[in-house]
C-alpha cells in the first residue's frame, strides 16, 4: 500500500515537473522577448526584476525536483557554471530594489571575478538568497553589503554584512542547527536560512564563519570551492558566424528566444514548429546542425532524430542538439542512444552556455547508429573459443533460443505497454547483448530498461526505441544463424 502510494506520488511529481518546466520556459522566454527600451523606466525595472526572479525560480525548481524524484547524479548533463556579469546584474537589480522597500541601501562589491564561475548556479543562488534575506529581515536601518572575490587557489569568497543589531548570544550559541533562533530575541525568524547555507556549504566542501562585526551588525563569510575553469570560448562568435542552424520547437516563444540568442552569436536561423516540417527542411536545404525539442505533437524529436540517423549519405551525420523539459535520467539516455549528440534541459537560460554546448556538438565526429559496428566479431569469437568446440554448438543454440524468446516477449510486452514485462525482457536482453558483443543493442536495452523503471515511463520514447531494438535483435539472430553448423554437413556434425 505504502509502495503504491509512493509510486503514485512520484508519478504526480514527475508529470508536474515536466509541466512546470515548460510553463516557466514560456514565462522566461516571453519576458526576455519584451523590448524594454519602449517602456517607461519604472516598468522597465519591474520587467527586469520579474525576469531575474523567474530565472532564479527556474534554478531552484530544478534542484527541488531532483530531490523530490531522488534523482541520481547525472553524468550525461554538462557541468553548469555561472555567467558572472548577468548574474551580478540580476543580483544587484533584485536586492537593491528589495532593500529600498525596507528602507535600506544595498551595496554589491564584486571586483576581478572571471567571466564564468565554475559553480552550480542553483547552489550560489540559494546561498546568497538566504544570506541576503537574513540581512533584510534583521537589519532595521543602514546598509547591507555583499562582497565577492575569487582567490588564486579557485575559491569564491562571499561576505555579507548588515548594520542591524547583530546575532544575539543565544543565536551564536546554537548556530547551524535547524532552529537556531534565540527565543528571547525581539525580531521574527526561525533561523532556517543559516542552517540551509551551512548545509549547502558543507556538502560543497566549503567553509562558513558567522559573527558580529566590530562596527556593529552581523557578518557572514562563506568560502566555496570552484571547479577548474574550462577553456574560454573567445572565438565563439566567429565560430557560429555563418552557421546555418535549423530549430524545431512547437513553442513559438522558445523558437523566438533560441533564434534571438543564436542570431546574436552570428548564426543564420531557420525555425519550424514541428518535426514533419523539420524533416522537409532537412531534405530541401543544407544545415550545419539541428536543434530539436523532444516534446512535440504529431512527430516528436526522437522520431526526427531516428529518421535522420537512418538516412544515407551526409544527412545521417548531421550534428543534433536535443532540448527537453522532461529531465529524467532514463529519458536523457534514450535521447542520446537514439542519436542526439548533445542535450540541454528547458528552460534554456544562458546564451553563452547554449552556444558552448552547440559548438561541442558541431565539433563532434558523429557516427550514426545505423553505420556503427553492431556486433564485435572478435568478442564473439573469443566467446566461442572459451566455450570450446564441444560446447560451442550448444551455446549458439541456447543463445539463439534465448534471443528469439526475448524478442517475442518484448513484442508482447510492448502492447499496453506492460512495463514490468518490459523491464524483465530488457534485463535479459542486456545480458544477452553483452555476452554476444552487440554493443548498440546493449545500449538500447539499457535505455529501455531505465525507461521502464521510471515512475512515469514515456510511451513516445519507448515506441521510438522499440523498432530499433527489434531491428538489432533480428541482426544478431541472423548473425548467429550464420555461425551455427549446418546439419547437412557431416564434417560439421562431428
């Protein structure tokens, strides 16, 4: 009963997560497309604040959904970083306005920072939001200051000060606990904010120090380790200039936003609203890459990718960047197995990050699935040698029977689909493909097994992978048929 309820809750969260991401992408995209120069200054500031707040909400939503769905660390997702100047602009815009609403002033001191901070944006957002919220809550007058610096040993130092009453002795004695609030203090608050910051900093391998400033007021100092900086993309605009890119997305807002971001980097853009139009454009014109949304009606992104990879000639090697709002590991694995060269999750907030991922996709040497080596003959021959001449024939016969049984079982399980049966059949398929050295079938089976293990398996993804898996099964069965000795040959019967 408890397990059933938990599964139902997970399904609800997964579906809501998809819808929330899609809706938030529309909000952020719409705000970004507003020409603020045509607005009065007060409306311009309001739009900018709303946009900054919605982008921060998107970062927090991602982290919350990952925790609710108990998502494992995702090795498929590119490491995120903070685009420093836009982040600082948003930070000043939001907190300066909020400080003024409280009758305070806000001073941001961020000098000598690199163009990118190699840090999870959601982590930095949560640390600063909690520290600055605390400062606003407890400072009755004066100024709140936020200072950021980086050190040569890749540490980000954050110092937040206010000119309020400072921490009471009771609070200082109970720092970092979940409810560190001094009950004798006159100001409101639960103390949760500082506990959250402490927990984040501890998990990130950083340090935190809290106290009262010598001139009055509270002071919190945080040190967060940065990842080694990736190479800078100084030639980014030059590399995208003249590139002809095709965008396929059923959201008009997303198409406009992606077009704007990539056009600013010098690319030539053609944008279409569905997968069928994308296929038509690809057969009629020449493109350097495709950016395709996975969740589209009629013909989805996975079907578009599979079609492209099945084509003869240069089209099959077209670089493809997939974009999805359904951020679960099994879906990502299925997208990459289907033939995408890169993957971004909605909402796409960072033009720099989008261009960097796209450049990686453009540089990649694409080997379409249908031309990839389906079976590794050396591994298969090694298997037969290990079995020995007396056992090899029996091994081939047993392997063949198991493969045919799995093929029948998978076809039967696909009606519905019957997800527990899909898990069972693909689990067997993973073992059989690994034994026979059928690497692509092994990848497909693993992706389908992960998919069927989700709280809410995506049927569209499954029915896109299923024909590929059945085709690979047929190829492997035919390959083994050729290895089985013919009963009409007496020499091979001995």
